C-alpha cells in the first residue's frame, strides 16, 4: 500500500469498523463508567498532517495472556476492570471507550543507518489519552498489533504472540529495574493466524506512555520541509514534557536548542542504564528512539547472559551495527539526526552542535555513576581516580571469560555482605586475575560502610532479568502443546510468574532460584530477528 503522507481523509473503508461502526470518529460503546477512565487526545489536536484517523481491526475471540495490575493502577484504572468483558474488548481493538479517537501517526526514520523515508504506525493505533482525575499525569494508550493502517506498507498490521509476550514482560521488567520505558497494560491473544516465517497466532499489546513520539516524527516533517508542522510538534513536546526549556537562559534562551540538549541528556542517562544492566535493544533505528528518553519498541532485545561487549542480539543485524557496545555511539548518531531535523527551529548549526555535545559529556558521567552504584560506591564514597580502573578492570575480566553479567554482580553484592568471595570467585577460570581485582575492590571499600554498600548493591544489581530462555519458556507454554493429540492446551501461568519476579527483580523471591540461574545450553541457539 502506498502511504498517504498526510491526511485524515485517508481513513478508508478498508479498515474494519469496530463493532460494525463505519464512522471512524463515531462515539463508541459506553464502557466508560466501568473503567473509571476518561479519554481525550491532545496529540489528535495537532492536526491532520500528523496522523490518520481509523479504527482498530477487531481481534477475533481474544483471551487474556497477561495483565499488569501495576500499570492499570498507574493510569488510574479501577481495580478489577481486567475482569470485565469491556476491558478485553477495548484492549484488543474490539470496542472503544467514550472520548477515544483512534489514530495512527506518521513518522519517518533512519533504519540501519540509511534514510528509510516514511514509516509511521504500521501496526500501532493510539486510542487516546487518559485524563485521570485528579489530573496528575496523563498517559497515551496504544494498541500494538491492532490491524493495518495507511503506514503498514507490506505488513499485515498484526503482531505475533511470541513478540507480544516479550514486549509485555520486558516493558514491566525494565520498569522494575528502574529504567525509563513505555509500560504494558496487557497482552491478549487470539487463535487468528498470522503468517511470518511460519504460521503463528496474533496478539495485541496494550501499552501506555506519556507520549509515543519518536525522533522519527521530527525527521518526517524536517525531510518534507514542513517547517510549520515541525514547529507545532516541537512546541507540543516542549510545552507538555520539557517546560523548563521555555524559561531557559541556556543558548541565549533558544528553547529548541535547550530541548535538544535535554533530550540528549535523557538519552545519555538511558544508555548508561542499558549498558549497566546489560540490555541490548537490537533495533536502535531513529524511529525506535523515544523523544522522552524511554525504552520503546521491544523487538529482538536481549539481556546479556555472558558478558560479550560485541554481542549482537538481533539476528537480522548482520553487520553488528546494534551490537551491545555500539549502543552509546548509535544513540549519539541518532541524536545527530534529531539535531539535523531541529536545525530549522534552532537556527544556528553551532548552537545545535553545542546542544548535542551534552551527550558526550553526560554519557560517561552517567555510566560511571551507574557502575559505581553496582560496585557499592555511589553516594557512599566520593568518586576517586581509581574508580575508572576498577570498572575497566571488572569489564576486562568479565569479557575475557564471558562471565555471566547478572550473576557476577549479584554474587559480588552478596560477597560484600557475607565476606565470602568463593561464589563469585567460582565464576572465573583465571582465579589469580580475579583475586587481584578483588583486592583492589576491597581496598577501595576501606572506610565505606559494609551494610550500606551491601544494601546499595542489592538494590542496583538485580537477581532477575528477562533472559531470552526465560521468555522463550513462557512463550512456549502460552503457545500450548497438543494434549493427548487433541486440543492445544495453552498455559499462561509462565507469563504471570515471570511478571511477578520481574516487577521486583531486586528481591530474593525464595523458591524461584532457577529463574536466576545460568542459561541452559540451548539458550545460545535462540534466534530473534526483526520478524515479529
Ligand atoms: P519496527 O522495526 O518494529 O520498529 O518497525 C518498523 C516499521 O515497520 C514501523 O513503521 C512499523 O509500524 C512497521 N511494521 C513492523 N511490523 C509490521 C507489521 N506486521 N505490519 C505493519 N507494519 C509493520
Ligand atoms: Mg518501531
């Protein structure tokens, strides 16, 4: 399908009406009172150049695969709403709530370093924005996998169950780790068939965020020389999410430069957190970069098992552009694209470059602070010259033997508490190398409260992360196995169990140690690509 660049008028009858309604803007089923939520949509007020109004395509006979009570509470949903037919209907695209005005937004982007032109929400539909009372914070509600849009290009507008479970769990896992992210309200499945490399089944993730605007939204209007729309978009984001840029005295009061600087700083902080926890995103295209510095669009992501700085988690990334250790540089490259897009507003190339430079200053500082927290030092001891060597020494040791990233840091945390280095020492073949490093580490801790360091490390180095094999096991249970050659029995308890562990990944969760163990041998043969 050719994608109209711009036009509400493009909403065509090709899009299935919800519950038989043909008018995309028509009022919906009246489920509002049950949800306790009221919807409006500030993004929709930007104007028709930014989106196409359309209805989600209903998902046939949906069923819950997973729900997040925490995200429901966050957006102000009444407890127990998930139990209603209305919730299942609304969160799968089968019904709307009053005030919802569904739309798919248009954006462009650089994919794998190459300008890809217009992309857009090819399978995500923004239902609206919650206006919870009291109006403390607002959240946009988006359905991913809710059917074709004018931006679907060759795609079918759907998402498969496996990738939807991964997005659902990882959104909540990242939040549990304290890392900025879009959140997931639910994942619902259906027996509707979807063709990928094989035939799979469809699912819809309901996700929420203050905004789903990406770098690519800005690139879109800049590339099309739509300076008016570019300004409208920047003003919208600044006024709603970066209001301090309006009153800044940075860059001679240039709000757009201050905005670029603030986005660069948030992105630097995000990258530091990804690197410290061992998170590999896999597809850092500019259309997958949140303007709010959130982790967004979970695809072929992976939490590192063994520490391999060059690890490539995306099977489609043949050149390793998005390898783990490339992420901080790629983020800068992506910010550079954003800077170019904002240039007509900033008005001065040197100012834009200066704003962008904050990334280069902020990333190392943020990364060092995260690593000092992992080492039990941040906030407990003034930064020292030797800290960098301690960090680099650990990284070198871990890389040399591809030692398990998460297990190393968790065992080191316990070692600070119980003075028993054996469990962490056992992770290394090069015992002498580890002992030499541990001596430096112990000396560095002289004068630091052992209890405080132990507490800090246990609250910084998680016990549980969403390793690929854990996700895979939950997915296979959910996909179901034929029972006695008859019906397929689907089991969603694996998703629920992982959600519980990942929501509070720093807690011990006695009885669940296998979820914190080494990956099985077969984990390294899991191949996750862009196809989802
Ligand atoms: P991603 O790599 O998932 O961020 O997707 C890149 C672009 O392809 C975005 O514009 C998506 O909306 C679109 N896309 C990905 N998968 C599909 C699909 N199955 N149907 C329609 N559009 C898709
Ligand atoms: Mg994307």
